[in-house]
């Protein structure tokens, strides 16, 4: 079965390839149809589902995956969050979420001012294309967890659900 990831982001593509090792994995650039900076679990999940469905529209015979990173408020703190969605050729949709980590107040203030997290992290670290590599999670965990690692976890949850519900 062919697997299509609805993004050309290297961290996302590598995460899907790391989990679906027995399949042909390719990518297609599709829209998330949400804000550049998702501001809640609901919006981030919606972006992942939209990416998977938009990909499925282009490739109806493939398993399509959408992955989305965002932020969400829990009580009085802003947290990093990520969501994934997998759509099968017969229209089944599976969703999963991954790790959360609180964002420092200085980053939260910039997000609240309307600046996208990837741009903030690039400004802080002076690293180009940070969202394709370590991501905010990599910086905030001192490289213990990368953006790819975070998405691998979500893709495993998606693949596992698909296998469970097929039985």
C-alpha cells in the first residue's frame, strides 16, 4: 500500500518513513486550511485531518497522513502540541495526539503577539529551517526529543489504531 504524507516538511516525512518502513512513502504538499499558528488542540487536530483529507482527495487509493504542530492552552500555560490523522482508501479516519511541553513565558508572549512559533524559534536560535529538523521541542528539550521524534510517536499511534480496527 502506498503511503502519502500531506506535507514536504522533512521532519514529518522522515517520521512517516520511520514507521511505515515496509511501504512506499511519498509526500504531497497540501493545505491545512487553518491558521499558520494553530492555537488550540482542536485547531491543530483540524489541520492534521484537513491535510490527510486533502491528500486523500488527490490520491484516493493511498493511505494519507496529515501531521500538524501547534500550541494549546492548559489552565494558565501555553503548551506545544502535535496531532496526526490517517485516512484509509475506504474513508476511515484515525486521529492521535502526542507529547506536550510548556512554553517559556517569553515565547508565549511572542505567540500572543501574533508571531508563529517556528519564526520565534528561528529568531532565538539563528537556525535556518528549524521546523524541518529539531523544531521547538528539540530546542526546549536540549535535543533529547526532536520534531521528528515527536511525530514518530503520533504516526505509531495512527498505524497502531489502523491495525487494531482492521482485526
